C-alpha cells in the first residue's frame, strides 16, 4: 500500500522504479535470472545458476551434462511457473548447459585456481544511491519499499558481475550483453579477411536483439523515413525497434553531412544543405535521448555534431544563447 492508502503491488512498484530510472529493458532481461531460484526451488538452485536471457531463451548453467539433460525434460514445468506465477512472459524457452561460469565470465567447469573463489564485485555506489533516492520518491509503504530495494540491489549486483565478466551496454537499448566476448564464426573470420568482399561484420556494439532489429526490412524502411523526418511517430515499431531505426537514421545523416561539409567548403551555396542535415541530426539525437540512449559525455543533442560542422555553422557551445 502506498503512503496515501492506495494498494500497491510490489511488481507494479518495481516496474515503476525501473521505468523512472531508465533501466526498464535491463530489468526485464534480468528479471528471469533473478527469479530462477524461486522458479526451480532451493534444491535445484543449489546446483544451477541462470546466466542470461537472450532472444527469449533463458540460459542456465548446471554442474554436468547428465543434470542438463534431466532438467531439460522438466523445462515445460519451469516455463509454466515463469508464466503463470510470475507473469514473466519474456521467457520463451530454457536451455541448460553443462559447466558453471568462471571468474572470467565464460562457462566452464570449476577450477582449483584462486580466481574461481574471487569475491563477487560490489554494485556501483552511485547507482545504489540513485536507487534509494528513486524508491523514496515513489512514496511506498515500508514493506513494499523494502521489496523494491531488494529487487533493485539484486539487479545492480547482477549488472556488476556482468560488467566484471566483460559485458558492455548495448549502444541502442542499454542492455548489458557479451558482444565483445563472442568469437567470430569460421564464416565471419573468412569473410572478414577479404578486403574486397563487402562483408559487414555484426555490429558488436549492439545486443543480439538489436542486431536482429537492424536487419529487419521494416526497421530499415522507417530509418530512411526518420532521416528525412526525425520527429515522425512510428506506431508500428516497438521501442527497441524505434531505437535501432533512429541509430540507422543517425548513421545515414552522419554520412550525408560528411559529403555536404566537403561540398560546402568548396561552394558556400551548399552551406544551407549542411545546416538542414545538422538540424535533422540534432532532432534524431533528441529522439534518441527520449528513449534513454546515451549521446556521449554530455546530454546536449547538439554535441553529436562534429566540432568542425558546429564552427562552420556558428553552432559552437560558447556562441549559444
């Protein structure tokens, strides 16, 4: 119950906190990992550890292949608990893999090295402070506030472990993912070695889901429209898809500005073209910021422009009103 006497469900409060703090997508992906011990029960939790939720698949590490096979036969029961008891409908499938995560963040059997006994990293102190401040701002009752803080700390601890293992934030949706840790497939290695192949390696700055959105024809079509009309509404796209479409639009405008800048240096009449492109690029950045995308060291959308363009167009920070 909230402080004004209205009933408040813990799940609603947790969801509101993460919406306000801008980490709702990370929470959704981490939720299944945090729920796993409750879903499987204390006995199974002793020898299993949920690692990540990716593309609807929850990956769970277990001690050996026999255990993995045994638990795989029960995955429908686990899925039913996720869906019916916890409404965690993002979990579409569960895969059990033999071996536990090592200190380096890779899956493998435990070793005798001291690294496997390293204390888990502590969550970021500033993030913990923000967590407490945000929860306090929700005006919850003491019991609900305590539950939300517990869930928030669990997520921050999970994120700290993932960062220590080498995970990075997706440049579009902000979810932590192991992109830089994933080795290239043999085909990718072969094609990447051919200078004239024209093969584009997967964008390792993006998580798997956002890379999939990037290849979607519908998303790419909307990206072209957003590059021309940055404030266009995209009701047919989900929030992550819109984020990817805006990223593609930004890349397209950046390429167009590089060409326009060279032309404007040679012919002042082309200056207006560069100015129009810059205006659209800033609007795209503004739309990205509304989705929680980090624009760089500052939160000013104007700073996404190359300093040379800003000087040429008289848009330097010190010249701003």
